[in-house]
């Protein structure tokens, strides 16, 4: 079974220079391929493959100009070209949007290093040997198994920190989980992150004191960064003010990463708590996130909940623990149906937090009523 392990690495000055140079060249080559492929398509009406571009880059372009491209790993440059080729093919198939150019500030660029020799990607408890870089110390000791048969690795940079993702073969451990609970229905929302049918409610992490303090600090630091751009927009690049802007940009990036890590870790915590109950199945709604984001009053709150990431991580853990994951139909009236008698409520506004059935006079929280309906829904698909 192939598995990837991602952790932070500690680099010295020379290794930092090599990684930054490799990432910068990969970003430049990726953007060069996108612009060249667009021009080629406008002239000929045909797509320029990554292999043809790689031949032109090595045999024509780097001979007359941009000789510094050959100063870094050729495999990393080749992989960045193939990433652009895959992005165009996905666009032609309708699987993704049109490829965008990568910038230093917004989009993360990664450097790919395959295993060339037997000694490459040798893993020890506290370090790993990366091709063309050498031995690199791991920040988290023992996280990457030493018996992992690594085939490639990817080095990335985010908010001034460097990470490595190692891909390799490892023996699959078959976990035979004895599921004792009958099933769980989950209603995702904004007021509460998740309301479960087994009387378990997970609060919205974005309403916590820690997240609100970080968001307030982020807002203040973003204003400071914006003022520095306005005050120094006519200055030349390389002056002291430009370096101060780069420092302030790094402060903003670190706050963004910290908030993202808090939200992702909370999602994993919720999934762990659900899997620990050992249910036979877990039922969730197929939410229309794209349509929900059109509401300008709720779009920010919805995006911070990371519903898609929750679904993907829950699917991974359900497969690992032999739990059936049911995806209930998007148009199922989970909130308007009475969980006791099944009577449909014609009108139910978002402000009504208490569900009252006109037929059997049942009164309960609307989210808890919805999660019970999701649990016993019959129109669903099983995710695998």
C-alpha cells in the first residue's frame, strides 16, 4: 500500500538556498510552460504536450537564454512541466478550471525529488537523505517509518517553514473493527459544526476565543500590510521599505497558516470521536456548497467550516475502520420532516431553531430532528 508522510524539516543556510532556488526555478518553468502552451494553441489549435516542451526547453531555450535553469535538479523541473501538462488535460476534460500562473505570494510551489540511487531517501529516526540536498534533519522524530520503501519526495515552503512529503510502499495492516452501534446521522451546520443522532454535538470552532483572537490579530496585521503598500508603492525594489513589507507579509502568512491548522485539526478531532463509537454506518448530507456560498451574508462562515475536508477525511477513516459512509440525497427534506410521524412542515425559516410538528405535536431542536431523519434516510449512495 502506498502512503505519504508529511512533516516539517530543519535546513541549514546552504540547504535553504538550494531549496529556494529549486522552488523558484520550478515556478518560473511552470509559468513559462503555461504561456508557451497558450501561444502554441492560439497559432496551431493543438495542445503542446509537456514532453515536447521539455525537449524545446533543454535543446533550444536553455542554450541561448536562462542558463540558470540547469543549476537545479532536472527531475524537479521536469515534474513541474508535467504538472502543467496535467492541468491543461484536466481543463480540456472539464475536470478543472483553466490553469493559472503561480505567484510567490499566493500559490504554493513544490519541488519534486525522485529516488535515483539506492542511498537516496534513506530514512533514519531523526533525518532523511534528499537527492541533491543531502541529509536533512526532521523536526518530528520517528514520524516517518524507517522501514518505509520511499520512491519519491516533495519539498514545499509555506509561511517561512519547510515541509517534506515522502511517498512509499508500506505493509497494509488489516483492521477488523467490530461495529456495535447501529448507525449515526450527522447534520452539519453553521451554528453548531455537527449535530449527531447519538446525542453528541460538536461546537463551531470558529466561535472559540482562540480563533477570534487570531482573526482579530490577522485583521490588524493585514491593515498594517496594506498601509505599507500604499506608503511605499513608488519606492524602488531592494530598499529597506521593501524588506519590511516582506517581513510583514510573512507575519500575515503565519497567521493564515495557524488558523488553517486549527480548523483542520478540529475536523480530525471530530472524525476521531465519531469513529471511536464504532457505528455500523455514518450518514451525512450531500451539501450544495457552491450554492450556499452565493449567500454573501453566510459565505465566509460556510468557507471556514471546511465541510468538504470533513467529508474527505471521514471517508478515509470509514474505509480504514470498515464503516459504511452513506451520502444522503441533496434534496432530501431532513429539516422539514418530523422524525416521529414523518409529516412534512410546509414553512420553516432559518430563524426557527425549534421544530414543532403540527400533526403529533413533537417539539425538539431542529438540527437534532434533521440528524435523525438523515440517519433513517432511504435515498442514499454509499461512498467508497
